[in-house]
C-alpha cells in the first residue's frame, strides 16, 4: 500500500525545511554579492576622487605661482586662486543644491514611490 499520513507529513516537513535553508543561503549569497559590489564601487570612486583632488591641488598651486609671477606678487596669485575657489563654493551652494537633491531623491526612490 501507499505511505501513511505521518510519513507524508515527515517528507513534507523535510522538503520544506530544505527549501527554507536553500532560500536562506541564496539570500545570504545575494546580499554578499550586493555588499561587495557596493564596496568595490565605493573604493573605486574614492580612489578616483583622491587622485582628482591631488591633481586639482597641484594645478591650483601651478596657477597661483603663474598668476603671482604675472603680477610680481606671489601672495596675490594665491589670493586670486583662493577667491576663485571661494566663489565656486558659493555658486555651488546656491545653484547646485536643488539639482543635486532632485537627482538623488529621484534615484533613490523605487518606481512605485515616485510622485508626479
């Protein structure tokens, strides 16, 4: 004859437990993959940003020295480059904040939560 109800329930329980364990392992692996992808992306962007900042530093020093030589006053060259960066910061603070906020808010929202 066929299997008894208790044997069927035992097989069902075993299969369900195996499915749950496999599902948990899959989600752990998926989470690990997503975290590592984020870490790699972040470290890549940090390295690019570091080298960009070093480049800007040396270009700014070169521009300061050049302007100082043109004006026969090194301090004035550094002051002009400093004022340029100060004005750049003010412009970014005034005009770029709404653009940046809009970009990040639209990017972070799932499609279902985006308002029109």
